C-alpha cells in the first residue's frame, strides 16, 4: 500500500501531490492493477488533510483511467504506468549505483536532483518544436541550440554580444592577445 507524504510548503496543491505520488508508485511497480488504494479515511488519519482533497485526487486518477472506485469496496488500480517491475530492473540498479557514487563524491540530495533533472531534460526534450514535435537541445531549429546562428551562447554568432572582437558588433573592441596590457 502507498503511504502519502504531503509537503505543505512545496507550493503544489495537496491533491496534486497525491496524484503525483500515486503515479510514481504506479511507475515504480509499487502499485499494480487490482491493488486497493488507501481509503480517504486512512489518508486523512495519516496526513491530517481534508477528506475531500483525497477524494478530489482519486477522482482525477479515475478520470485518467488509472483507478476505479468500487462502491463499498474502495478505489482500485486499473492499470500500471511502469514498463517493467522496478524492483529488479537493471536500470534501477544502475541508477542506484550512480546515486551512491554521487553521494560518495559529496553531492547532496538537491545537487543530485538538479543534475538528474538537467540530464533528463536533455534526454527527453520538451515539445518546443514548430509543429509541436520535440526538439533536441542541439538541433539547429532550437533557438537555444549552441549550433543556432542567433544563439547568445554561440561565440561565433555574428550577433553575439559575448564575442568582443566581432567587427559587425558596434560595441566590440579588439581582444587582447596575451601579454601585459600596460
């Protein structure tokens, strides 16, 4: 059974936290089709939140087709979100080893989360493309791509203010080539 942890200072609505945590449990294989979710009363007793908040979260999960309410019996998982059981997944084992290595290197939880989020964003680009298709960060049609001609991050860009020796940049000054500036 899933145990919800509510962070009242996160800025995320409580019912959304319940939905997200349920989906995470489904992805990780902690909840499988046929499993019963905790009753609203059980969640209220464990978290001290309003029962209507729990019911709102469960309705949202039901609307998405992930759970179904059975009158008098409870709310049950209809389908999983995970491709494989996560307990014995080689990917999970590798990620666990990586997390242990990151901790040994002195990274704290926030550092690891930020690093993982950055890598995740690179591996799974968001649909920012012109036709709603994902655009990889290095793709030329991505405006923030280093290979994009108008990118402020591209020092070879003619319009780049960060290239001080660019003759087409009116505010540019020649770059010093080493030595003593005096």
